[in-house]
C-alpha cells in the first residue's frame, strides 16, 4: 500500500515537480504543472500534499468550484499519484483552519517541502506572495498509488 512516505521520496527526486489535474465546469480534465510537496495541515497536523497557487489561474478557479485534485510526481520510471479533496487558504480564500497571520509561514513550508530553492530570502518571498495574493492549496489524500 502506498503512503505519504512514497510521496516524499519521489518529491525529493525532482524538486517536487508534479502534474496537477482539476476538473473544468464541462467535466473535462485540465492539467498543469506545479511544484508540490508534503506539509502538515495547519489545523489537524496530518500530512497533506500542497502547492502555492497564483490567483487568476484556471487551477484555482477549478478548485474553488470543484475542490478535488489529482497530483502526479514522476522521476524517471518512479512515480506516485494522489487523489484528494482540496482546500484553498489565502487572502482571497480565508479559512478557519489557518489565521491570516500564519499564512506566510504556511506558504514558506509548502515552498520548502517541494525542494525549491535553497538559500531563500524569506522576507522577499513573503513580500512577493503577499503582493500577488497567492494561496496555499492543501490536498487531503483519499487515494495514493505508486510505481516504485
């Protein structure tokens, strides 16, 4: 049986680069690429997969209307996929699970969990994501499947 640890293993192989699939209003799949990793949910403490999204993108519009997503990480022939329910937390998506003051730290944890960057200037990162009104997207895994 696949687990969160399988996700962490494959995320580490290629900077968390993942395909994200969401559903359009007409029921067709929309796919895009994101950097995603594993973080603990701010309210439950349970591991979720997460990425940082920019407002005005189709992926966030789709997830607001139909909050279900599939993410697929791949490195060589190793891959892992997660299907689950999505939750958005950000300036345009306030949430009772995360105080507004805690959002910058959550966005930093998500960014770092995908293995992006290294010596980040977190002050500049915080300013940029705040100015761009970026949101945390948390996907609670309902199904995980893997090809070692």
